[in-house]
């Protein structure tokens, strides 16, 4: 799961920093600091405490606040704002300096990116908890000049501050720079693998009218890895597609309907038999191959007819001139209706 993957990466990052300090002589271990019952109780208490910190800080800075700003301002503005707040929350720590705040800011961006990549908060929680557990309990690094109680090793930190982080501990060590960069690279590579594995439709077959492209373009522009094959513009090989998108548009041409049409004026004049033929043939191929199909508005009607269904050709009032010829129609509603569908139709 995301939590365990994040935990492994977080622990690997702090293990790299600890190994770097040991190799360069900035850290030396005299033995185990725990005795008797502390060998079991202290790891448990530290683990619970770090999990609580991970859940709390990630929920506050990468949870609701990030999601709300993301929807309103976009991902990167939301990331910079919430990460600035995250870094700012550490400014009151004694002995704080530029390198520590800079690394904390970079880690904040990293954790925001992880939320975008995984669609979940749990990778960030796992990373945060494992990283803190490693630096405070196992390494026993200082934090704002304070030595953690109940740490695993009896260790001393005698090297220069750029190696050990000084009074600020491992987060201010220069070894955090390659560890952070490596984690960014790991997250980016994982994103590509996750996208190829979990994105249902990286290669998407569809038919989009020219006048509808302006509505779809902003969405697809934010998902450049989705390759959209618009059959209106050229041949589309369904053998190479991962999904079918049935978009909105005009009524289905009469020759494709499975019912009598008492009033032909109910059918849009700009019905497109060429499009209908392509969509019905492609639906058949997609169903045979087990490809996912997403229908939007008219697309649901097309799928229904392709599966043998019929349509209610008109809702009273939609034939009116002020309704029939608009791509976007005013919403009509009846608050006295008993069913919610009737209230808005």
C-alpha cells in the first residue's frame, strides 16, 4: 500500500543520512542506550508518537488545506502556499537556520507531489512517520538542541554542522540534499509507473465535435500523458486504445435507433450518421475486448442503444425554439416535484 511504500522510502532516506554521518566520522555509536523493559516500551512509544505526528502534520498541511487551494488556485500555487506554512511552523524551533528551513521546504514540496502522484495522503504519512522514527529514535539526533529521550543508540555527534546538522540534527545535514533529490527522482519514476499501471485510459479513443474541443482542451491539457485519438480527424485503431470516451452532441441519427419515430422533428437536424456509425462499431469492439467505456450525456444514450435499448426521444419543453438550438440550455426545475430527477428536468 501507499503507507508502506512511503515508510520504506522515508526510512531509506534517513538511513542514507545516518550512514553518511558514520562514514565521515560525524557520528559515533558507543552502544545501545536502552536497558531492560525500555527495549520494548520505548520503540513502541516512539512509533506511536511518530505516527501521530505524521498523521497530524500531513492532514493539516497536505490534507484539506492543500486540496481546497488546489481546486481554487491550481496545484503548484497550493503547494507553495501550504509548504511555506509548513516551513514557517518550524521557525520557532531553537537554533533554526537557512539550510534547515530550506530542506524542510523541499520536503514539504516533495510530500505535496506525493499526494498528487498517489491521490492519497498515506504515502506522505508513511514517509513522515518513518523518517522521524529513524532520525529521533534510531539515530537519536538532536532536535532544536534537545537530545531525544528513550533513543535506541548511545551516539555522539562530533563532526562539523554541515555533516551532523549541529543543534538542529539530521534535517540540517548536507547529506539531506542528495537524499531529498533521490526521493524526488524516486517519486517521479514511481509516478510514471503508477500512471501507466493505474491510469485506466492513457490511450483514449473518442469522437469530439470541433465546437466541443474548447471544453475538453483545458482538461486534457492538465493531463498530457493521456493520448486522445479523435476519430473525427482521422482513423483510430481500437487495437491500440485503452478506453473509449463517448462525448455529448446531437441526437442519434434515425437509422441507428431501435424504435419507431412518430415525430421526425424530434431529431436534431445536425445528426451525424458518420459519427454514429463509428461510435456503434467502436462500442462493439470495445465490449468484445473488455475496454472501459465512459459516456457523457449523449454518450450514455449511444451506449444504451448499442446495448439494445430505446430512448425517450423528447422531454416536454425541449422542443421549444429557445431550448432546442442551444448547446447549453437553461436549467429548468420544479421544486414541488416528489422525485429529485423531476425537480431539475
